């Protein structure tokens, strides 16, 4: 199997989870402590570094991927335990929790590692996406090397299940009296079909207009058209 930084490519395309995440990260103070879980290619970290953010940290279980991005982050670890007791202002959980055997507990741990007022950016594949539903009509539930049906996914999510995780957060809190999330803002992503097309087809204003329409539809009917469910979760200050 290919290393994480090769398998999971950077998606800067309009309406993608990476495009959304970077929009949430504009104008971050240079002192912002960022923890990138499952850093992969390190593309998000590289963009933040170029924006002047210096306190960049990451967790990546793939040793080859860690070696590939070691010059981007101030510290990159193979296990979250290496950051035990530390607090962060921003935690990136992009396409990560579906690879966990107990994603609810892991998310609770991440919230406990947030500084008061800190934020988590979360993206999860939508197993109720129309493409999965369509194939199920014909009894097809096959795994692939990437996408919603990535063969390394242990968990599947609908928007309802994401809400259940957020509502049940207190049950997974690792510290008594720990401040909880004060707000969670949902959004949607669209399929990164640009990976399948020649650049001449998608790098133009016409394609951008089509992507805007696709994203608008995904936001109106996320259960059916959202490729991923996106959440900006912010922690209480006290």
C-alpha cells in the first residue's frame, strides 16, 4: 500500500474539504498552536507555514509520510501520546476519524486538548452520498483505494451520526469539569472530480461556476449530495 502522503493528495479545488479548511484558517496569528492529525502530504501545514504560522505540530502514523513532512512541522509524532498534557488553539481532523475504531472517544480526547476558545476543523465522508446509495440498489458495497469507500475506513458517518457524536461529547470527556464545545457550524464538500479530468477542463471560470452550483446543492441537501460533512467546532472559553 502506498504511503499516506502519496495516497491522500492535496485537494485545493473549489468546494473540497481542503479548500474549506484553508478558508477557516485565513489570518491566523503567527503564535497559533496548530495540531494537524493525520498530516499526510503536509499540504495544509505548508500553506499555514507560508502564512507565517510557526507553531505547527502533527501526528502521522505512517513513518514514510512523517519523513516527507518533517521540515514543515516543529514536531511530528507517530502517536498522540507524545503531546500529552499540551493544549492547542486549532486542531485539524481532516479525513481522520473514519480510520479510528473508536472515533467518538478520540474526538473527545481532541476536544480536551483544545485551549479555551480553540477550534477543531473536522471532515468526515458521507456514507449516505448518492453514489453509495445508487450502488447499494444493485447490491454493490465494494471498497476502493480512496474516497468514501476507502478500504482503510473502520467507521461510516451520516450527518445524523456526526450530530450524535457532538451531542454525546460529555460522555467521552477525559477531564471532569472540562469546558465543552459552545458551537458547531456544519458545511458540506463536493466530489473532487478534478482528479479524474485533464486540467484544461476544470481550470476555468465555467467549471468554477458549475462547482458553485454543485456546492450550493450539497449545502441544501447534505444528506444526499455532500461528499463530506464538515464541522467547525469551537470550545467554550470557561
